[in-house]
C-alpha cells in the first residue's frame, strides 16, 4: 500500500508529428510504501529520493502513448 504521492515536474524537450522526448524530476520524499498486513513502513535505501526521469512518446491512432521510460537513479534533480 502507498501513502502520499510522488511529486513530478514533467516537461516536453522535443516534439514533432509522431514522437516526443520528455524529462521529469520525480521526488518521492512524501511517498511511503507500507506493508498492508502489518502497517509497517517498507524500508527505503539511503540514496536520494529525487531522480531524473526520461521518456519517449509516440503518436499512434491519434493519441500520444509513452513508449520508453528510464529512471536515472544515479542522477538527482
């Protein structure tokens, strides 16, 4: 179970008629996972809670669809 929500700051870096590149800063400082049975918090590593996130999107059938995603855990934002 999750308590709280990650904070995001997405932006479109490039776009054309059929594809787009996006970046985001995902901050999980106010997001906590909790074991349902015990109510105890799931342990979190000691690394940063803000990560750089990249994605590509394609336009298909008149709709934008996220095609690839990468969380760069060694890069903070």
